[in-house]
């Protein structure tokens, strides 16, 4: 495909799963009706972001893959004839869980999965309690609309992950995300964090000569911990071109569909003038496999 219309679904979520899925479905249908052939959902879109605290009962949210959630999402992709990128809490085995992106083909079949590799553990983001690090590596998923380098949230801070997806032939870098502010932080600190998040991902686009699609949720979610501030998710979903240029950018507060037509041939043109892959000194990079050069 030379041109591809892609859409991001930026929404708020609740733990009323039928209601949340119905809203997601309405937005995905609207994106497809407007011509999108690739639609990307945000991280853990089936409910609220449950990692604000550590609680064993939250594991009840997890589902096997394939399972009920993949049946619903696959049926939606098949109905609309789209490639759909989703994000689920995977129950792989008793006591073994992953944060897993599932990509559906236009016929509703599962084109591939990616298990989140980098797992954070910060106040309000206690993901190491819930998620086993991925074991599938940084392998793009081949689909009818292109080869998708799907990564998840915390992965977006790591240039190594984006580079490995690029080296494996990804046409696009895609980041389903759930990130937001601590309301107790100052406005200045909140803006620094948001701008850093945007900037590092635009850098991945530039360094690899690929479009980047990043979709984040919006809305305030209260923490189950009465002493915690909760999280206000900052939205700002965006699509950047292969030189890091904004093709579209969402608000910090509104649910919205962000869609653009991508010129998939442009990456080739950009890489010809900025041949970063050609000039890599791979023989000198061995220490990148070390934790620290001490």
C-alpha cells in the first residue's frame, strides 16, 4: 500500500465494561466510516487503569488470548474490514500475566501479538506487580496494511525498542499508551513531563525514518488508595511523520478520533537523504548490551 488512512481512538474508560466497549465500538465504526483502514486503541482500553495500587483481586480482569475480548474485537475488525490494534491484560497461565497488544486482520483473525517488554514500577504505576515482561522480542506484525512495529507505553521511552522494530522491517511504530499526571504536581512539572513524552517519540520517528502513532487515554481516574492523588491522563495522542513532523495531535482533555492519510513511500525518500541506518557503527555498539559501563 502506498497510502494508508490511520486513526487513533482517544477516550476515557470506566469499569462498566459493556459501556466502555460500546463507546469504543462507536468510535471505531466512525473512524472506519471515514475511511480508516488501520485503527489503534489505547493501552488496556477495556477498563480503568488498575495498576494505581497492588491488589490481587485485580488479576480477575485478565483473560486468555484468544478469549472473550478477542472474540468481540475480532468481530468488530471483521465487520468493518479494518486492521485493529488493541491492548489487553493477558492471562497466560495461573499466576502468569502479560500486558499484551493484539493485532487483528481485516477478516477478524489475530495477525499477531506483542507482549510489553519494559515494565515500570513507579508511584501510581505498579505494573511489575501485575505484568511479566514480554518474551516475544521486538518483532513487527505483518498485516494487509503494512508491517506494524507495535510497542506499548513504557516501551516508548527506549530508543533500542524502536530501533529493533525498525531493523526488523517495521513500516510504522505504534504505541498504545496509558500515561498521565499526578494532580499534585505543579503545572510546570506536568507540562515538562508531557513534552518529554511527545519529544522522545518524535525522536524515534526521526532516528528511524518512520511514522509514529501514539494513542493515549484521557480523563481523571481516582486511585483506590485514599491517600493517593489518582491520575489525570493527558491525552495528546498524535501521529508524526518520518521527520518527526506532527500530522495530527489531540487535546489533553477531549475524547476524539484522530485520523490522517499516511504516505508510506515517504519513509524511503526520507531515509535516502538521512541514511542513519547506513551510517550506524554496529561494530562499536557491543556495550549496549551491558547495564552500565562501570
